[in-house]
């Protein structure tokens, strides 16, 4: 299946490609007139509502273009702390841009609870069928930044299923094997290969 990933985040594209390409799919970023489209994202409604809105917008954008007939993939994700009622959640991208990981760590250090999780919702649509999957990766926030791989919160997030390293200290394939996005995209690929679909 030709998959157009409608995202401005190229890290997300590489992580999805790492799982979907070996299964025989092609994955590329959706570009309209050479640019990554900007979507209206109703962040206040949560990850699922954002993906539902984005997939409709992406399908409308490719209608009548050379891309019509390809499948569109959208994803919304976020980082959720246990101590601060899920903050930053759907606003993860804005928060890290405004206060940086040092600011996030400073806030987290005000609580004894360093637990949290990454969550992702993905929807793939070929215009007729929609496939949706979710992924959660539980873990805790480190005391200081460690590692240089990945993106976003990876230098401060230690997944529960790992060995104590942050995601930024892991290879991309190690991250994908346990991450929220990895879990969600693997579920999606199972839905695609289900003969009863
Ligand atoms: P889109 O164009 O796909 O929206 P984005 O980066 O703005 O790209 P989101 O709106 O889904 O994506 O924001 C998710 C933010 O949550 C992301 O920018 C990171 O700050 C954080 N995040 C999500 N997944 C992450 C991951 O795997 N590793 C580190 N941080 C992650």
C-alpha cells in the first residue's frame, strides 16, 4: 500500500517507515505543492479527535491530485505525567517549544511522582476504509537529560519495558519495539493484513 504520512514531524515518518516498509508498504511524507500541509488540530478535544479531524482534512487535500488513491496516515501523540493531571498531554509539542526539557524537568521535580506515559493514536484511510489504532508506553521521567537520539521528550523519558536507558539513549529500532508509536503502527499493520477486513 502507498502510504502518505500527513505530519510535519519527519521523525514520525522514519519511525513508521521502519515498521511498515519491511511489511511491503511504502511510506512518504504528504507534500502538497512541495510543502507539508498545516492542519487545524482541535487539541482541546484530545488525541483521538485530533486524528479524526486530521484524516478528513488530509483526504480532502489529496482529492483530485496525483495522490488520490493512495492511503493517508495521520498520528497525534503526547506525553502525559502522572503528577500533573496528564500535563502536557495534547499540548506536548507547544510546551517543549516554550519551556524546553529543562523547564519540564523543573516542574516534574516539584513532585515525588516521576511516572508518566507516551500515548499515540493513528488513523490510516484509503478514502473508503479507516483503520484506527492506539499505543501507550508507560515509564518515568529521568532526573536529567540523557542521550542524543530520537526527538521531543526522548532525552528525559525512561520506558518501563526498557533497561533504564532513556529513549534518546536507544537505537531507533529499540525505541520502535516498545514505543507508543511502534505499538500503534504495529497494531495498524495487523489490521491491514487481517483477511476479514
Ligand atoms: P504533527 O505534524 O504530526 O502534528 P508534531 O510533532 O507537532 O507533528 P504532535 O502534535 O502529535 O506532533 O505532538 C506530539 C509531541 O509530543 C511531539 O512534538 C513531542 O514533543 C511529543 N512526542 C510525541 N511522541 C514522541 C516521541 O516518540 N518521542 C518524544 N517526544 C514525543
